DNA sequence: CTGAAAGCGCTAACAT
DNA sequence: ATGTTAGCGCTTTCAG
C-alpha cells in the first residue's frame, strides 16, 4: 500500500538510485532533481523503508532495552535517561518487558536482534552462558550483572548493602533479616554476599528470607515469617519489596520503625511518599541508562575492549529505621554515610 | 558475522529454499533432510533473520506501543496486559516513550512503522490529522482518544469525571477546582467538558487550572494557585497530579481533606499507599491494553470496519475527600457510585 | 520432496 | 550528476 522507491522514481522520471541518493546522500544529487524528487515523494507519501535499508546497511539506528519488569518504578528513570541519550545520537529505543521470565527474555532478544543495532539487557534473569551465546548474534550491554567479556554497567550494590547493614548494626540491631530477591538475580547475590560480610563485621546475625518475587507483593508475603523470626531490622532487595514488607508488617500489628526497622534499595520516587518514609540505598539508575547507551554506541570506536562501569550508591536515611532493641547502643554512626556527596561514577576501561 | 541461510545450505548440501522450508514450513520437507538441516543450523548457530523475512512476508509478529510517559504508573498495567495478550498470539510488544512530545511521537511511529505489524498509540499528543496521516503507513489503534475512522479504545473519563464532581458537590462543595492535563490531551478535554456539566448540574462553580504537565511536579506546581483561588475541592487530571497537589498543599500548610478535598483519576497502585489515601476514578487500564491488542490483531478478519471500545470507570472513595465548608449540606449521596459493581467494558462495532 | 528463479525495498560500487 | 548492476537474507511460485 505505501509508496515504494520505484513509484517515486517512475513519477519523477529518474532512476531509483537517484531517489535513494535524494534521501541518503542529498548532496550528491542536483538541487533541481532533488526538489522534483522530494516533491513527488511528498505527494505520494513516500518514506524510505527502514527495514529494507537496514538489511543492506546493517544499521537500524534503533536500540533495544529489555527490563525484567516495567512496572517496577526503578526502571523508568533508567529508560528515560537511555532514551534521551540515544535520541541525541539519532537513535530510538524500543523497550521490552521480560516479566521476570528468562525464557521470555531470550525470546525477546531474538525478536529484537535484527530490528536493532544492539540491546541493553537490564537486570537479566538468563544464565551467563546463555547471555554470552546471544551476544554472538547481537551486540549486548549488560546492566546490573557482572559478566567478564561483555560490556557491563553495574550499581555497586555490595557497597550499598554494606552501608545499610552498618547503619543497622550501628543502631544497635543484632539480629538482622535480609529479604532476598528473585532467583537468577546477580544483584541479589551481591547483596547477600556483602550483607553477610557486613553483618559479621558488625557483630550481628543475618537471617535470609527468600528468594522472592521482587515486588510489593513479594515483600508483603514474607512479613509474617520475618516477624516470627524475631529479627529487629530488615534489609530488602529493593524498595518495592520493602514497601510491601512494611504494609505486611503493619497488617500484623507491628510498628515501623518502633518494633522493626526496614531498609530498601533503589530510592524510587515512591519511597519518600509512603509512611514512614523509607530509609534506602539510592542507586543511580539514570546514570546507568546513559552509561549503557554510551557503551553500546561507542562500540564502533574501540572494538576488542570491553568496558565496565561500576556506579556508586548512597545510603539515604529517612524514617523507617530506628534504634535496635538493645538499650546499650543507641548511638548512630550511620549518618557518616548519609552525608556522602553526590554519587560518583567510576569508569574503568580494561 | 551470524550465519545466513546460505551457510546452512552449503553445509548441509541442500538448496537454500530447502533450508527456508525447514524453518517456515517443516512439514513440506523430508524428515531426514530436515534433521540434517536442523543439525547444521544448530551447529552454526543459525537463526532466520526476521527482518529479511518480514521484508517479503510483510509480517513481523511485532507490535509497537507508544506511551506519552513511561514513568507514569498508569501505563505499566496497560503495557503488561497488552504484552500478555500479544504473547498469546506469538507477537512481541516493543514499547516506546514519546516524553509527552508530539514531534517525538511522530518520529517514533516512523521508526517503528516497518519493524512492527501495527502500533498502539496510547494517550497520543499529536493532532488528529497527523494521526490519520500516519495511519496510512501503518495500522494504528488509538487508546485514550476518540478519532472517527480509526479503531479506538477509550476510558469513559467523562462518566468518571461526572461521578467525581457529583461526589464533591454531594459533600457540599460549591467551589470546585479542576487541575487540567497537558495541551493536546483528548482525555483532559473530556474531563473538562464533563466536569463543567456536572458542576452546573450540582450547583457548583468550576475553576480550571492549567493546562499542566501531567506529573507529580505539575500537580505540586499549582498548589499555591489552587489555595489562593478559594476552592474547597479539586479534581485532578490524574492521580500523579493529585498526589503532587496534595504534597504541595501540605507544604503550604493546608490539610487534606479537612481544608480541601482532592480527587484523582486512574487509581494507580500508589494512590492507596499515600496519606491520605486518594479518592479517585478507577480506569481499566489492563482491559484497555487487551482490547487494543485484540483490535489490532483482529484487523485481518474484518477490514472496512472500525471498532470502538468505551470502557466504564468507577469512583473509588478513600480518605482525600470530605465535607465541604457549607454546614447546610453534609449529606453524602456520592456513595451510590462507590457501590458500583466491577467496571464493565462496553464494546461497540460500528 | 527439492531445486531454480524471481523479487521484497533498498543501497552501493561502478560506469558513463 | 545520474544510470547500471549486484545483492542484503529471505520466501515463494513454478518446475521437475
């Protein structure tokens, strides 16, 4: 139905290659011809078929961005930042949602592969080996997962989890819970590893709950179990779970932070709108989105080098954390972290 | 780099058309050959190039979905529903964000056009005429806007706004504010029209503030102006603005609903997490997403007929609305609406 | 059941 | 400056 390059050629009495040039290299065509061709094109409503063009040039000027769950408020800032960064270079971003499902994720990579010049894989749920396999079909940048050999952007959640646990043990909490994220999440493993270390260092005992779906519902679902376990403070895999957990805790009659302290991770907008305002580890989602796009599009310059970016996190102390049950240590050494300056991106080329 | 159909053909000693058949019509090829071809393909890591295939078949099995702002929590449920509906039919959804910008929106339609079989335009900011123009290049389904001649699915916000204003005037409010949405929003116009009608019917005076960006920030920004105007109740274009407005109002020292009542539209998850819990008009976003996908993919069956779906809305009364300043009318006839049953989708083929 | 040939809409040398 | 010729990777008649 839509006009093709041949229609325009016929109508304007030139060869199709001239029409092609009019659109992809206007300076190579006589101004008069150009005007005529353009007029015909306009009149026929002709637009170059980008898919056909891509087939031969090998470039689509699109980039894919796959997220685990588009309903998680963590992602929109990342997506927005990636979009504006991409737009500056005349690229478009196509977003797809894997629904926390590794199989869907793989399927989406395959579907996107030839429609884009590369894919940003955010918080992937696939195995490392599958990701490496797919990376042979389409340039990939992995966000929120460390994979050697592939360009990656990660938030330093290990550092953030450490900050959070330090804050808690500093408040006198000796029995701390960790509400884990989904299976397959690199971030969740990192948090767990680092939290265990920090807990030991702070003389606290760490109890892990999970894995769980990384949603409000997932958080609410473990509330009872958390309460029964007797921990006096909890670090959750993300803010959504922390918020769900608080709801669940309230539903069980527990008060936050009087009875139990809760810390989240991400610092989504919502975390300062709920009551009590959530203490949380802020992750630089927008910076990650920008960095990921940069890496993908820089790929032309220096092949053979895989970039890694690790972005600093920051503890934001609000109202969901308070003194632990132990009356002997009410001091709060956690505010040192809170006073940290703007998060800094540490870029390292290898 | 990736293997092509020719590589597989050479490797397995058959013609490329046989390889093609092995993937697109397996039953037409001898089981033995098929196995051999499949083995070679596997071994070479061959995947049919979907873009090349689409060039000739005219079908991509992808559908585009453009939203005005992916950070608006109204959209994720719509997107998720569209995705699961599409996946059931082996289609993939590519989401793009127009950033509330008509020019970006147009650009995105053009970029997506040949990579998808059709586009869902959600809350478009473009003009009707431009949308009609674009619809000649790619099948379009318009969500949250009425355009005759194109398939559309709308939420009946007029009805919802009426419910909200009735609720407010029933509570005794005589001076009601309307915080409008962005310019170019059909929904905003509908709300405005219907609210004016309902206000007149309820003997209330309606003051319109705006247009405004449909964000939390946009809501907060008009708080002072709203307060100065002396209205005792406000209906906001959406929940995000209502929430921002409440924040702004609190910042100015006003209490909600004691000093001023606020009603939102959408019933996003957030609206029951904030304090006070938001009274709002629930819109069936998920149903809209499903209906839109159905319309787009049904397009094969009956051409020449344009479908329209209008989805019912429902008033959800929570804690952000209370009696008006007039002591003579504290009765609350608004709960009739609150008792309404599940929202019902009314489908009408024209 | 398989091969040969044509061509989707476009770009990219190469001529002229 | 413009036309000619190939051909991107694939599907689809049409023969055989």
